[in-house]
C-alpha cells in the first residue's frame, strides 16, 4: 500500500517532469536554469537533485517520457493492421506525425543531441524506437516478404534513414512540404524492400 511519503515523492517527481516538459518545450536547453526549474515548480534545488541529480537528469527523464509515448502511439497505430507493408507505411506516417509535434520536435530532435550528446541521444532514441523497426523487419523476413538480409542490418538502415529524415524536416524552411516528401520517399524505400505478398525478387550481385 502506498504511503503518504511515497505519494509525496511521486507528486514531487511528477511536478518536476511537468515543469521540465513545459520549459524545455518553449526554450532551448541552455537557456533554462536549474533555479528557474525549481522556482517554476515551487520546489527546492534539493528536490531536483534528489529525484534527477540536476537539470541534465531532468531533461533526460523528460526526453525518455516523450520517446516512450511516441513508441506507444506508433504501436497503437499499427496494431490493427495485418498487412506487413501497410503496417510499415502506418508506422512511418505515425512517426512523422509525432515529429511534427512541438514538444517532440524541440526536445527530442532539436535539443536532445545538444543536451545529451550525440552518442547518448542515439542510444536512447534507438532503445525506444529501434525495436519497432526491428519487429516489422523480423515479421517481414519470417513471412518471406523480404530477401534474407540480416534483420539487424535492415533495421539499422531504415532507422538511420528515418532519423536523418526527421532531423531534416525540423530544419526545413517548409516542414510540411518536407514531411510529405519524406513520407513518399520512405514509402518507395519500403516498397522496394518488402514485397506486396508474393515472394521477394532475387538479384544476382
């Protein structure tokens, strides 16, 4: 049974996460101070350091919450779809829609590599979203809808393409146009790798 102390700790943690989400969405990471975070949250620096070991830890926790929600949203979008190629299309569309959201775009795609460092950003992003790509690739291979390339290699190729496209969209002068072009491109890539139900074509190299 949850104690009053545990409930207070969870409420404090939740308040810091909500405050971090708000401030990190509206401002660049470097422009938000630990002092402003705790002042806005109505808490103490001690609470921030106790729960997150400071501003960097809070940013990472907010980042991971957005990534977990993105993963849930993509999986929900593809759950009703049986056809593997259509499932891949839906996953890409859902991902690009998520990238268009202000909080995800600013925190995950724009400020994430700056605040976390490229290596940590890539590690966390792949931890949460890489599994969806690998699941679709594994299913396509198991169903004979794809030539027998190593699953991890194919998943990395698509994950890398999606990562670069998502960043490109955030930097574009016309994000909506860039998003539509990216979606069309990825659909062509998927169609070239995942067959429409018949056996995949075999090429001699």
